């Protein structure tokens, strides 16, 4: 069975279904964040999905930047309160945001490209929730790694 055969895709479209192997010609990238409650779309295949690697990367990196940077900025404000008597204590949130942003860019890029490639090779449609969940996982791993005893055990 050849998955790239155009006749197979035309046969599938003829029966009213959308081919899993060729994106629909009228596909538009959903706007960010496009999170939806599952089951709220009346027609099948009407929920916003990500089909292209660039869309997956875009959503993953944006969510990772939002979630990871917010955690680092909160930690930076905590450090600023602890260092308020020091000369450069006010710079702690900026430094934390810079380090968190760089980590989020690297982590979001690696995860986004990996996810996009896996879904692209498998001809899968990705829910807009998947990049959010991966970004949340990276943010939670950052929190776990902040505890020295936990990171030593891991």
C-alpha cells in the first residue's frame, strides 16, 4: 500500500472525509493560542489543528517562552526582595528573565522541531493543546530542577 498515491487521497476525499496524508487546500494556520474545549466543535475535523512543522514550532516556542519566562521572572522578583539591600538587587528579575528566555528559546525550539517532525512524518494532525502541554512540562521540569536534592537524585 503506498501512502503517497494521489488516487488514494482522491478516493478518500470522494467519500466526504479529509485525507490524513494531504492537508486540505483551504487550511489556514489557527491564530495563537487557539485552545479549545474538546467536544465543542459540532462538525468533525472542525477544531483548530496544526498540520505543518512551522506551525508546531511556532506554537511550542511561544508557549514555552510564556510559561518558562513567567516562572523565572517570579523567581527573579523573589530574589530581588531577598537582595533589596544590595547595590544591584533590582537587576535580579532582568537577569532571571534573560536566562529563562534563553533556556525557553532552546527548549522550545528543540521540542517544537522534534514534535513537528514526528507529527509530519506520521501524517498526524496536532491539537493546539499539545504544544501547550509540552511547554508546561518544560516549565515544571525547571521547577523540579531548582531543588538541588531532587536534581541530584534525578
